[in-house]
């Protein structure tokens, strides 16, 4: 997890630094529904490379936004889920969804 000194002074810039790319937002969107396995996420995110997904998940885990659970099975099963901190982003994504829906509706007029 980053320290306060490693983050921007501006709260908006801090949020953007943590979740401000297309893939992280879409990963969080999926994880708001339920825990996902790596390959499920990769298949659901059209156009994401394995490398970018891996890097995004590692970064979000390091930042405390998601959790990674490894189940002691053969073959090993790994699931990604939102942490409590990640879950606290629900209102942000809900607002983005609402805004996007309204915006698209204005285009049909």
C-alpha cells in the first residue's frame, strides 16, 4: 500500500492514481458483482492482455483495493474479490453508471 507521501495532495488525483485507468475500473465493476477467477476476468474484459490484467490485479492488491485468495486444491484455484476499501468505491462506480446512462440517453434525442 502506498504511503501518504507517495500519493498526490489532491484527493481527486489520488483516486485517479489508484483506479484511473480503463481496465482497473472495469475490473472493479466486475468484482462489485462477485469474486472472479483470473481467466473469467480475462474473458469478460474484451481486449485486455494477460500481462495488463496481471499487472492491474497486482497493483490493486498492493493498494488494498482487492484481495487474492488461493485455495489449496489441485489444480490451485485463485479468486479475486474487492476488499472493504474496494467495496467503498461502489458509490463512485454507481455514479459513473448513472451518468453514462443519462449521457447515452441524450444522444438518442
